[in-house]
C-alpha cells in the first residue's frame, strides 16, 4: 500500500487545475498526515479517473490541491448491487466497507419483516464507503441508497436486473433449517453465464419470513441460491455472495 494519501473529491479533475478539499480532508492531510506544501496526494472523483496532485495551500481547516497528470482512466465496477437487511451498527458498517472493497456498484439497505436494526444513517454509511473506496484503489464510490421496504423495492424493480437471492431455508416449516425440500441451487451453478445487471439480496439475522420467501420465489427475475450447508451470519453471506459473483461473473475473471 502506498503512503501517498488517496482522496475521493467531488470537483471536476484535469491536469493543472486547482481544487479545494473539504474540511475533514484538509484536517487529515495537514494534521494527521502532516503534509507540507508540495507533498504528493492522489485524487479520484468517480468520473475522471485518478490524478496525481500536490498540496498547494492550506490553513487549519482548508486545503487546495494542484492536479498533476492523470494516472488512471476512469473505469467502473461490474453492475452488481448489494441489497441487505441492515444489522446492528458495527455489523452494518462492516457490510458497507466489505461490499465496497468487493466492488458492489450500489448498496441498498432493505427493510424486511424481521429486520432488527439500529437507525440506518445513510450519510455515515456513505462516508464509510468513501473511505473503503479510497483505501481499495477504487475509482468510484458505491451509492448508499436510503433504506426502503422490501415490497416497495420489488414493486419498482426493473426485471432486466437479475436478483440473486441468498436463500438458506427449505420448504418444511416443521424441520430444522426448513428441511431438504425446496432448497435453492448452489450459488456457483449458473452464475458464470450471467450477463445481465445483477443484484444480491441478503436477509436479516432472523431470515426472511415464509411470506417473503414465497413472494421472492414467484418473481421471474429472482434467482434463489444457496451458500452451502451452514447458516452464515448475514454479513458473512454478503461477503461470500459478492466474492462468488465477482469470481464467476464479475471482474475477478481474466
Ligand atoms: N433464518 C436463519 C438465519 C438467517 S442468516 C435463522 O434465523 O436461523 C441471514 C441471511 O444470510 C439469510 O437471510 C440469507 O440471505 C443469508 N444466508 C445465510 N446462510 C446462508 C446459506 N447457507 N445459503 C444462502 N443464504 C444464506
């Protein structure tokens, strides 16, 4: 990992331009990293690739960067969203950080019947995604959507986006883990042929209700998948499903 600070900024980027950074970033550059005028920084904005830059001027709470050469062309991530039922604060933070590292293109908190979450602070989660993108050398930052209820999300779903639904249960309510009948196919089978935009849906700690599972399985664009013979915590399932998607259908393929 390079010691040169790497920052997500919002202004347009181009060689020779001078751009301001926000006060938190100014504090980080001058107080935490102790940069002096002329010291190197790298910046990206999600639109114009990545540029070398140097600290041009600073006060305690402001800083200006002078942009040098472009170091990378803009490049996106595979079009795969992560939909997840928000968890307790630290676990939600973990999901957002890891999903950003793993290249989710957008992140949508979904409120399900059994969602048991602290309030979803979208602005906080967006900051976590920015930091993760800076550290991961991403050239864009996934948008964190406002939390929405599952039925509302499904009602406005564009059916060309395949919804890969992580479904751990079988159909038999009397059996532990829903028994063997009605189990979803293993997640690896078939994902490699996915060309369509996709989304991965992970449920809350309590799982989806029987009514939610039924509704999801009826929808033509939903593909229920199993992540194996052990119950994963929701955050583990999110990481596992995204990794599998990137390996089989996304940008981990050569
Ligand atoms: N219903 C379970 C636990 C849910 S685990 C219970 O209460 O015991 C939380 C979420 O992670 C699930 O809704 C599912 O989306 C995902 N998940 C966990 N393990 C999984 C598996 N083996 N296969 C598919 N999805 C899984």
